[in-house]
């Protein structure tokens, strides 16, 4: 039996896609328990911690898709080959390690610094991928396959959506603090939790749509 390298990478690519969207779907359904006012705040905070753990599968998969995707893209004319692809892999694995360091140090000053670094990397990758994919789409240079150039643009959009979700998640603590209070503040806190969860759900649905579009382009290659 012979296993070709491209076929192996294609399998890993599909595997990561499944984990990316599967983890996101799980986070979405787990999040429903956070909005249940009949549960104690302590119970809902445990649910939030569980969401963090489950979400790491999606975050890790998305980071790895960058290097795996460009490895597969060699077969379709990507200029990122040889030493540049090796550099990309090293940088991508370092980014993955950073993502996990952020998780293990969350709630600490060190974790906050690492998270700022992670966000800086995300903004850099978003701008780079958006610029590169758009340039290839407009000029036809570097990558002649428009479906692949569009996938690069969509990947930037997915990362951008992830940044949006992080900004949404930053509001959770303020809502929980209000719930700890009594009277009108508690009511406002419960309302805020519902609003935050609703916004997060819309962001999640958008990510699912973008992931499905990327999968469609990768399999069908329509143009």
C-alpha cells in the first residue's frame, strides 16, 4: 500500500475542518446553559470553563489549517514552497504553542500579555491573507486558481470573525458581576447575558457559513 504525501495532508486537512466546526458547534450548544437563570452563577461559570476547554479544539485546528492549507496549495501553484513553507510551519507551530500557553495562563498577568501577542499575530495573519488572496483574485498572479485565492480570503474572514467573538466574550465578566448583585443590577446582568449569547451565536453561525463555503470551494473547485 502506498500513501501519497498530498493525500495524507488532504486527510489531515479534512480532519482539522471537522474538529474546527465540531468544536464550534459544541461550544454553541454548551453556551445555552449559561443563559439559564434558574442555574446558580457558580454552575454557569463551570459551564463557561467547559466552553473554554472545548473551544481549544476549534482554535487549535484553525491555527494548524494555515500551514496544512498552504502545504496542499503547492499542488495548485502556491508560491509558498521550499524554505518558505518550512518557515511557515515553524511559525504556525509556535503560534499553536502560544494559543495553549494563553489557555493555561488565563486569568493571570502573564496570560493577558500572551493573549495580546496572540491577538497581534491574528491581526497580522488576517491582513496578510486578505491582501494576498485579494491580489491573486484581482491579478491572477501567484495563484491562478480563483477558488484557492478565494479560500485564502475566506480564511482571513474566519480569523476576523474569531477576533469579533473574542471581543464579545470580553463582556461576559461584566455581566456575571451584575448577576452577583441584587435587584435591578441582577436583572440587567441576566439581560446582558442573553444579549451577549445572542451576539455570540450570530458570530458562530457566520463562522459555520464561511467554513462550509471553504469546504465547498476545496472540493468542487468551481472556478
